[in-house]
């Protein structure tokens, strides 16, 4: 127990929590924005892969790091536009289209990697974002150990909350996700607003993937997303489609993930390591069971809309 309390009070644990949470925050905000507009985007897993690869490749070819982030966002936005055309323009199944986007984006990224580096066995590396050491002087030691993309993710939470709840655009996004017929009656283009939300949300997903190759690591390798996209989809439900709660959910999952890594080392192999690996997922499922029943989801979520229909 004393060792556990010491672990909980150690700065390295909370540094790891914030680092693990960063792609989850970005991805969850992206999913939240799409679903607030009434569109389920299951393409997040593939979009994160594409963002991770495209951003890393741009930097490897000589682009600045922030340009790599921009490239990842652009690639995510392109896949988001494709998803919007299929689900909003053609009113196809959002589940099927999203899974198709995931498979397409993942396959294209892996193919692009193989074509770009046909004879490379060890992934090439880049110089990633450096920690924000300038924050040490302000006493923000945990944040100082992070990179600028973590600060960006944290700042996007209140920004998205302000956008959704304090601006006419946010009202339009929420309206097309709750009652698109009423939105149309007010002169709002449901097609335009939903498409814009999906494109912007997918751009955030691309940046979430880029964090892994431009900040957390310095290379791209297969399966590095490792289900983070699906975790983001679950976190949106946990958060009841609210940005502030999404931040809490991402930090909570990251805490369990960082804690299980330290428990493995502290347990002297008394328990199988698989039990520790499943800890964050099991606790997340439990949290979803407790929260999902009371979650007020957007009423038009996953419901295709055709102008003029009632």
C-alpha cells in the first residue's frame, strides 16, 4: 500500500498520464464534434493511422514539425469529406461507411509506407517536438515535460465548449444533431453544417494520430494506433457529448493505463501481466455501464436527413 501511495504521488506517473491522454483528448473532441452534428464517424481509427503516417512522412521529407501537423489535419479532413459525402450526401449507413473509411485509410497508409521504404527493416526516425522546458520557471513541472501538442489539446477543450455553447455556429451544430427539420425551418443548411462538422472533427482525428509520430515517438510503425480510435468513440458516450467531461474521461483512462504499467513492475510477477493490461479497459467498460444509461445523446445521431422530408 505504501508503494502504491508513493506511485500515485510521483510526478512521472502524472507526466505519463498527460502524455497518454493527449491523442485521446484530440480524437474524442473530433468524434464529439461529428456526433454533435448527428454523424457517427467510425473512420477515426483509420484516420488516426493516416494522420500519423502523413504527418511523419512530411517531416521526414523536410517539412517543419508544425507543417507535419497541418498535413495530418488536411489528410484527416479529406477522409472526413469522403465520409460526409457517403453518409450525408448519399445517406448511406454511417456504420458501414465509417468502417470502410477505417480500412481504406489504414490500407493506404501501410501501402504508402511500403512504397516509400521498400527495403527498410528498422523504421526511419525524425526529430520530434521537444518538451516545453520554458514552463519550468512557472512551476508547471508536469506540463513542462509535455510537448506543444499536449498544450494544444488542453486548450481545444474550452475552445470547443465555447464554440458549441456560446456561438451561433455551435447552436447550428447542435440543432442539426437534435432536430434537423427545425434547423432547416430556420434557414440553416443541414448538409453544409454537418459536412463542416465532420471535416473539422476528422481533422482533429488526424492531428491525434500525428501526435504519436511527431511527439510521443519519432517514427511510424504498423499498429501504433492500437485501438485508440475506438476508445475515443466510447469516451464520447462516457462524456455525454460534452467537451469538459471528455477531458475527464481521457485523463481517467490514461491514468488507469499509466498505473497498470507501474503495477506490473511493482507486483513482482505475482499476477499475470494480462490482468494489468486489461485494467484500463475493464474499468472503462464499468464506467460506461454506469454512465451510458443517463447519457443524453443527440436525437438525430445516425439518422440520415434528406431536405424536405418529414
